[in-house]
């Protein structure tokens, strides 16, 4: 227990989250009939003496003729010097991609921290990779211009956590690179630097 909150100590088995929404046209002033499902699998895999691998597989699907607000937006947080957010696309801009159906895989390898003599410094390296696919078969039905992920969105990154540490938190830096189908021809525009923040409970 942490205060009045129950916090999981962790498990070696994958964690499952599932959310289903049903819309009925004409009920509570609703204009649409649809089915919307979101599913997620997440697992932490410790590697003795090396660190921990964390992977998250998420999938979303909407069935029905609905506006973009009820479709699925790519999970992007890509702005320079934003905070690093795990299980998101670090180089994808918010609302850059929409999909009727989409799937994404996020993987991080967190290596054990280096022990230094300094109390303010405990660097810890992590490798990041994410890939996503999506489809949208009726893009012409919407007046807003947007992109879809049929060709697949890919990115990789290198993170150094704990460059500056205190008893309660650590601050680091990360660099992420967009590649393959949606990469810019100017390689500099594919790079997104971010700040990392870790909390010590």
C-alpha cells in the first residue's frame, strides 16, 4: 500500500488491459452506432546482471461510420525537448496519424545504472524502438487532411537517464530518430531530442 493506493509489486506475467465501448444511435442524444475496442499487453522481463526489457503491444479498432474523434490517433508525443513518455512514438507529432485500426509495439532495454562516486550522478542507458501500422479505408469521408500508417511507422532511440540525480528524482536526456517510410529526406529533421524524468519511490 502507498498511502491509500494499492500499487502492484510487479509480476513476471504479461499484464492485460481491455476496453470496449458500444455506441447506440438515438440513445442519450447519440448520433452514431459503433463498436470501439482497445487492447494492450505489457511485460517487464528482468535480465540478471544486465537490466530489464519492457515491451508493450497495443491495438485499437473502431467499427462504424463515425467522426475522427471516435477513430484512433497515433500515440505521438514528438516535440523537441518534451518529456520522454514511455509507450509512445517519440518522433511522431500529436494528431499526425489517424486510423480505423492500428497496432503498435514499443520495446525498451533498460541497462543497470553505472555506480559513480558522485551523489548527484547515476547514469543509466536505455535503448528504445517502436513500430506501428494502421489503416483507414474511408479517408475521403472526412474534411480534415491527415496521414495514415499503412506503410508502417518506425523509430529508434538512445536514452541516458540519471545524468543529474537527487534522492527523489533523476533527470536525463534522450535522442530519437524516425526512419523508413515516414522519414524526412533531411536526416536532421528526423531527430527529436527529449528530456527524461525518473521518480525514485
